């Protein structure tokens, strides 16, 4: 069995609520629902036109304890999606991706200057450029610039084993409240770190029902004494601190 990590304040496990693409419902619905239970999360955004003005409400959210993460500016995914007017990852290079990541980082630094560090989120969960025999992973690019990058996977993260540069998360669109709570509880029972991914909340793209999301938040608030709900950067720093102390022992 993997070595168990002692989570802060004696809690049995950790969960991070993460949100992609800066959907309006996240600001209108998700953040108030979370804050009503003293919960904080990670919001991965794509700051584009008039980004300083666009980032103002996210800057305010950061001031209240939320993480505003890097999701690139262009949000390039596989061309197989067939989105018009946009090349795909198959046509991109590592230099293209790195430039997009750094452009987003510069915009976040200008729009949310109080934030010292943040994590990265892979658009569409995809971490490659090129195709066929020339395909390459861009996880090493992310590792150069961030302590952690969030992707997707089929289980919670083992603190002592996971590659922090590609964390696993559960996509939660169309999940019921009881399903999400079940994922969190199973993870906590094993001392692991569950990451849940949301897009729209109550409305919009890849949405979860508002009532189900509120049910999850209420459960996490009620059981905050044993389940640590933390932004990805805070959980990452806790894992890194534990790994360092373990290595020094």
C-alpha cells in the first residue's frame, strides 16, 4: 500500500473543486454556493480580449481565497473536435504551447497581481502536440513553469506517487450530488486527494445541476473536520512539503 500522507489538522483526505474556462455560471452560482460553506476552489481561465477588465471579478475571488489558474489564452485542443477557424494540437509545436502558456501567465500577473503562484490546467485534458510518429508530450513544458498541472484520470491522486505535472481529476458533468459525494468519500477513506472538474454549474457547457452542486458543497462544509477542501495550489504545496520532510527523514 502507498504511504499515507497526514493531511492538515488531522483530516483523512483532501478534495479540490476545479472549474474550467471561466463560465459565467461559475461566478454567479458556484462561488456563492462554495463560500456559503466556507469552501474555496481553483478556477482555470482563458484571459482574452480586455483581459484586465475581464479578470476583475476573478481578482476579487482570489482576494477571498480562491486560486485563479492558467488555462492558456488560446485553449488549443485536438483538431479532431472540428472547431472552425482554429488549428489543433496536431498542428502545434512545443514552442507554440509554451508561448500560449506564458502569455496567459503574463496576463494573470497583470490582472491578478496579488497572486504569487498558481497551477496549470490542460485544455480538453490533452497534453500533446504533433501527431503520429512526431507526437510529443508537453507535460515537461508545464513542469518547467508550474508546481502542478491538472488533467483527468480514473482515480484520486496518491500523494506519494502522482506526477504533480499531470494530476488526475474526475469530470463531473451530469453527475448527481450523491455520485460526487461518493467519489469524495471513497477518496477520503483511502487518504488520497480527489480532484473534481466542473464547467457550467446549473447552465452552460458540460454542466452539472445546481442542486447537485449545492448538495456536494453542503456535504463538504458539514464534514470539513475530516475532509480538507483546498485549491489545487494549496494541496500541491502540502504534498510537496510532506514529500520534502519524508525525503529528509
